[in-house]
């Protein structure tokens, strides 16, 4: 046993020495540093829904839903965004108790986190949205966008509901240590169709597993066994989703 242990230690020391040798400076490469502030202008058209009692209650702060549509609604006709999800729902329910922000992704582009955060920040400054009750959801391409935006910025959202989306589990597992606690307390409810031919069920399964690996116990995953790609109609028609949103809050957040 001691001989085996000695061999293991010798091997470890050899590997450590080899790695140290590899990390030594050489004469064929030069060390340089790069630092430059990069700024860009972003443009997003969006639909904004205010609850019917918004003006009647001037001191009230309202919960906010940021909705991200799928690839089929990209373009320059912002009303295309209202084909699915919350912007469609509010047409039938003007008493919907959320401020709903529904941006349109430009043609041939995908969701960009910096642009979405800038939009969210601007709307919260202009309107009486409650920064402690901001919720994120999206379908298909917007499901991918919800995973990306929500998990990279868990401190900005109380809960997220990605539908038939996916993402990069590695980014979740290697989250910025400063945001690790926020990620562990982020409400997550994912939805997917069991027979989705466009975005495979495994995409959501991987993301759900990655979030759970971070220590987050507030994760739900609903699979509609017979649903294809359209798992969003049933998900958004479920009143329990909005009750679940409202059960989540991120105290201490101030308007940015």
C-alpha cells in the first residue's frame, strides 16, 4: 500500500513539475495587454402593455414580464410579436396584472443580452415596474434567449420560464462567483414538448440539470408528452404559471 502511495505521489510531483515547466516564459512570444472600452447603439421596437388600472393607481409598482418571441416573429412588423404568449394573452385579458415588455428581434439576428438588459432598464425607469418582481420568459429562440439572459443575469430576475429552448450548460456551471448566490435562488420553470422535432427535449433537460447542479432547489420542469414544438400555447394558458411568477420576489433590488 505504501509503495502504491509513493508511486502516486511521484506521479503527481512529475505532472506538477511538467506543468510548471510549460508555464515558464519563453523568448519567442511577447506579452501584451489590451484594454479598450467598446460601446454600441442598439435598436429594438417593442410592444408595451400596462394593466388597465395602471393610471388609476399612481403609487403602485407593478410586476413585470419580459417576453422573448421565437425566430418566426423576427423582422420590422412589431405586431407579429403578438401572435403568441403574453402579448397575445393581454388582448383577451386587459386586466392582466403585469407590465408586459415584448421586444422584436431584428431580421436575421438572435437575442442579444446587452440590448435586452438596456431595454429592461429603460422601461423600469420610465414606468412603475417593480424591480423586485421582474420575470423572464420566451419560446423557441426566445427560450434560448431566456436561458441565456436569465442565467447570466440571475440578479436581475426573480424567476424565469424558458419554453422549448436550450443553451450552454457549461456557462451555467462556470457562473460568475459574484452571481452564484442569485443563481441558486432564481425561480426556474422550464417547459418542453415530448415530441418536439425542432428543439429536442434533451436541450431543456441539459439546462435543467445544470441549474440543479448549482444547488438551486427551486427548479420545475414540465414536459407535455404529446406536444410537438408548440408547447407554449398550453404553458401560457396555464394560470398557475402567473401565480408561480408572483410567488417569487428578489428583495433589495433598486431601480437601475
